[in-house]
């Protein structure tokens, strides 16, 4: 094989995380795999999108909480500029709702930052081999949470704002709907979640990770 052939055979990866220590550790794990080249590293969402656009990598390792562009925005742009790029989402959030949302969004691999290096290595190997991957800890969290209530996107928006302390009028103004419509969504939420107070709604929102200020979805 010529040098040019070897270069073409390399698997390009972009690593995006705003913490250098995480990028370094991820790069070391990647370089233990055969024919892997870390083409670029990004410390914010804008850099991550630019790197994907430039290199069209086989794999993007993406931190869920990136500065300058939300994780879901980086993911969407990665799909737009390089549809064949596999995305391994690396997150510090362990709320079942957040994890389920990322899977619903279509990420190929899902890892917690608390997962051991061998789990991360297994994820990368699976993605390079054409399979999807969910870490054992993520799978356990999702299994323990059980089936999710069938909430609409609007109901989830209203739930987040109610739990954040917004009144009906403020929620309506923010979402461009009437306060009466907000009240209907509130009633629907309580019925679907089988709760009877705002305090119980708050408990559910906390469990789902809806109130974390760094939440990326």
C-alpha cells in the first residue's frame, strides 16, 4: 500500500469538548485503535461545526455541553455537513429524560463521562464497525426509569417553564400562546403524569433533567 493509500485508509475523528483534559484522554483512547487519526479538536460548538465541515470525519466525539453552540445544534449541523459521520455523544448528565432525548435525536453512541475508558473504547469500535452503542450505565438508567409519558413537544416546553417558576401569563408570552392555552397544557400534564400540584411537576422535571441550566436539548 502506498503512502497515499494509507492516508485514505485512516479513520478521521474530530474530538469536541471544552475541557482539555477530556480531549486529551479521549484522543489517547482513540489512538489505541488501528488506523485512527484525530484530525481536529474543538473547544466550543462553533469550532466543532467548522471541523466537521472541513474534515468530514468518520466519527465525531461530541460533548453535550459545548460553549457558543448547543449540543443539539452541533449535532444537527454535523448531520447537515457530513451525513455519514457517526456521532458519539459524551455527557455528564445522567437524567433519564436527557439521555432518552439524545437517543431520540439520533446519536449513534451515548456515553457518560463517568464511564470507564474501556467502555469508551468499545463504543468507538462499535461505531467504526457500523453498529450503534449505548453504555451499560446509560442503559441501566433508562431501564430503571421505565417507559416515558407520551408528552408533546409543547407540553415539555410548558413543563420546563412551569418548573422554572414562570406564571401562565409569562409562559404564554414566551411561547406566543394564550394564558388559557397554557392552563390547558398544565391540566394535560398533570393528567398524563398523574400529579396534582406544581411541586410534583417540579419533582418530575428535576428527575428528567429539565431544569439544569446547561441542558443542551
